C-alpha cells in the first residue's frame, strides 16, 4: 500500500525474520510484485543477504536487530523508513520457533528451562511484534496514509503445543493483539490481519520431514502433505493488498484442513 490506496507497486514492505523460510518467501513474493522490501534478521546475516540477492528489482535492504530489545524494535522501523523512504506494509514474522533444544513440557521441564522458554518466546514472538507494530502504526498515522500489518501466528495457538506451550500461548496472544489493533487502526485506513499456518516445509523442518516422523506429519492433513512457504507468502501478500482491507481483524487458517475450528 502507499499514498494512493489503489496503488499495488513500489510500496515499502518490512518483513521481520526474513532470513529463511516463510519470511524469505514473503520477501520474494512482495518483490515480485514490484514492492521494495526491508529484510530483517536477528542473527543470520548471511542468510538475510542471500534473501536480498534473490529479490527482484531494486531498492531493497537488509536490516538487523534483536526484537527482544524494545529499543531495537523501534530502531528497526526507523532504519527501514530511512532505507526505503517509508514503510507501508509490516509483516510480523520473526519468532523463536519450537525446537528440541527449547522443549519445555509442563510437568517435565526443569525450572530454568521452563522460565527461560516463556521469557524468550514472549520477548520475541509477542513483545517484539507489538513493539514493531507500534512504531509502524505511528509512522503510518503521522503520514496520514493507509497501510497493512500482517501477523504470522500459528495453528498451535488453537490446538495447543504440548512440548512448547509458550510458543502456542505467544501466538495466541499475537492473534488477540492483532484483533485489538485492527479495531483501533481501522479509522486510519490501516488493516491488521493474522495468518495461522500449520506445519510448513521450511529449511528448519527438513530433517523431521525426511525422517521417521515425516509420514505422520504429512498425514495430519487430508491432502497428505505439508504446506510450503510460498503458499503462506501468497496469503500474506493478499491480506496486505488494498483489496483485502475488509478482512481486517481476521485470523486465516493455513493448515490444509489439518485442524478445523
């Protein structure tokens, strides 16, 4: 989006956590449509630079920052505005994802593991996203232009995550925040939506999908497969478009009918 709400090209898009996976696919999808993209990374700078090299067109940028730090989140938006000239669309994708190393099953996890997982996941998955949203919303309101914010949530927010309850809770909170922000920002022409992907075939999941658990994971969906980053990216791009403004407040399930609610 941009000054003219009907304009579909040459808008400025900030995608957090765009080094790999869904974030990379989303950055590429926006760039293919002629948008300028700020590729954010927390630590995977080389991967972010690779994402940058894959983007069609010019005017893109790579920006770093640990979103667990509130000031870093605010600075990220200021830098994106400086490099791109503005931010019209925000995609809150950065997150601490569930892994074997941060497993924290209730009743089993040791105290330090338990408290650490909750603090780390909420610091990035929720607080980081809401702080970046605050800065982008302020920027849009001060410019007096419409815009779009899309949060990347999770199927786990609805069905639960036994081994990673903090992840599920942080994504549920992100969905709820998005709906609150949708109400507040609608008078300014800013839409806020969320997507809730199920299992997605990202680089991080390659080992699981190729191992003994792979068939079981694919079997969760009646399609007999898992989603792709490109499918999630396509939904994000649509929700960020001017034509999807009336979907503001929605949480879109992207799980191949593996969990229905």
